[in-house]
């Protein structure tokens, strides 16, 4: 079997430590190609650029080429890498490791997840990996999430993944021995509530509002959702797609429009 090629990207920017940890863990699995946003692009969702010029700059780490910084959104990086930069599509796209979980209603906001979904749209298996945020003043250990990402990647490289499907993976930020196991969990309806506060006025006297604070609201109705699994200390794995059709509502709407 030929050595697989793995494209890595993220939304925290090419210099984020989570990407370096992911690259280190994935190196044993194949040839690594990194194209990631030149700056942090968190919470930019599945944004793409239209009619824009993009710079592409080599980035070195520890004296060798690490990857290329592309000044675009995370999905742009994947579109450019697969559509133009690489002569043949990669065998896998892995995105992350994001600093901060991507759960529930936050998933559509996530650039990390969007990059993996973009890969799925282009017919390449995609994995998005995120880990919890450390307590203020602490740094995150990306090691456990990186090793789990590599284990999943090995499986995906061997057995593939259904067309149009990507994996959204959230890993607890605890020592590896404290991870309770892996759970396949549906996307819940946890959400982030922004705490808007007045923050003075601009020079023209218009009010300024700050949303620097936020509150995490877990899925309200119980059930073994992605946020539940993560909070319980499990690795939460959610197979996701880009088809937003609410299949359970198809019949209802066929009835409502009957005769039209
Ligand atoms: Mn991010």
C-alpha cells in the first residue's frame, strides 16, 4: 500500500500549538501536508472567500518546513489544497486540534469543523478534533487529543468513511489515564449564550456593546449527547454531514403543499 497523504489544517491559525501537536501525532501515519490560515479564524464557520487574492507563505518550525500559511478561511484552505495545490487528493483531512470544544449548536460556527466538512464535500474523509479549554492561566496539553486523533485517522485510512460524512471529535482535557472511553454521540443542543455588556461610546456617540463574556448552556433534556459525553469524561465522536434537510419534516411539508 502506498504511503497515505494527510492534509492538516485548523482554524486557530498555522502557528497554533494544537496544529503542531496534531502534525507530530500524524507523522507516523503518512506524508503530512499542512495548509492552514495565516491568522486565527475561530468561529468563522463555513465561510469562503470570493474574488480575493490569497498569499501562500512557507512556515518553518524547528528548522524545517512545517507547512504553508494561506490567508483565507479554514474552508478556503481545504478548497485550495485539494482543488489546486495538491496534484492528487489527500487520503484524509484532519483539522485541529482546536482549543475549545465544538458541540451542539456551536458546530455550525466552527471553522475547525467546517474544514473537515469541506473535505467531505470534496470526497475526502475529514476529521475535526477539538479539546476542552484549560482553566485560566493554564496551558492545554494537546497530547491526549493528538494521540486519539491519530488512532481514529488510522482507522479511517484503513476502512474509509461513508461519502459525505466527516467526524467531529471532542476530547476531554484530562490526563489520558482519566479518559473514560469513547462514545459515539449525536450533536446535542447545547449552546453558547453571549453576555453582551455596554462598553462605552465611540467618538460619534454611538453605543458600543461588548460580547467578550459567554456562558455555556448544556443540552437541556438529558440524553447521551456530544456535550454530555464530553462532560462525563468520554471522547465524543459525532459523524456529521452537510445535508441540512430535516428528513422528519418531509412528509409534513408534502401534505401541506398537496394540491399546489
Ligand atoms: Mn478555533
